[in-house]
C-alpha cells in the first residue's frame, strides 16, 4: 500500500517534467497519465497530433475520471508520483481510492514562460504557434485543471533558473515522502 501519492498538475510547459525528473532521482515510482492516454490513442489508431482531442472525447464518453481509472491499476510502491492530473474527476477518483495519503502538487509558470519553453522543446504534440498554444490551454482549462491547481496542497512557482526549481521541488517531495509520514 502506498504511503503517499502525489498528483502533479500544471499547465503545459509549466515544468511538471522537471518535478518528475527530481522525483525519479529520489527513487519514487513515477506514473504518467499522458503515457496512459498515448497508449490508448495508439491502440485506437489516433494520430499523435490528435491526442488532446482523443483525451477530451474519452472524457466526454466515459466521464472525467476515465484517465484516473485507467491509471489506477499501474500504481505500485510506497512512494508514488502521478504526473498529468487535469481535472477534479480524476482527483476525486484517486481520492476515493487513496484518501488522505493523496497530495496535489501544482507547478505554475506564466503563459509567456510556458510558451517559450514549449517552442524550445517542440514535443510531438507541441506547436510553435501562439494560437495553438492558447487553444491547448483553453481545452485543458475546460477539463477543470484550474480548479485542481487552485486547490493544490503545494504550489511550486517555476519562473527562475531550473536549479532553483529542482531544489524547491525536492524539498516539497521530501515533505510528502519522509519516513515519518504515515497513513492516518
């Protein structure tokens, strides 16, 4: 049974991957909800540039908790970080399963900072066009990500040097994953 589960949320380009990088160095079990979405998309013959629309259609068809339900069977270990939580349907599903051992960490960066990062990294589902960046933001906001961010247990602001953010992220993760922390 996990001792602590951290759900990571934040807008695209905010720095969630940096938080995951830090957790991986701490020997935390990492699950990516995005990987779950991509696997289901590939299994359904969905093109990589249509994954966001696919995720949205699955939420509308099966409920806003669907990606949490599809992620739950993969949760293993005492210290687990689940990256990519987008809405309260997902949070509620995880909370039903894990109760008070669940913590939400939000990563926040300004739109200008996030857009610059996205243009630099250019993942398969990224766009260098501001209009597409805004469309993606609006889609994710429509899933309720702003509510998850606003009600997070920990808010990490990522506007400065990556080394500063990694240090802050490590301290936040240590708080949750400390050996003294035990389930209620």
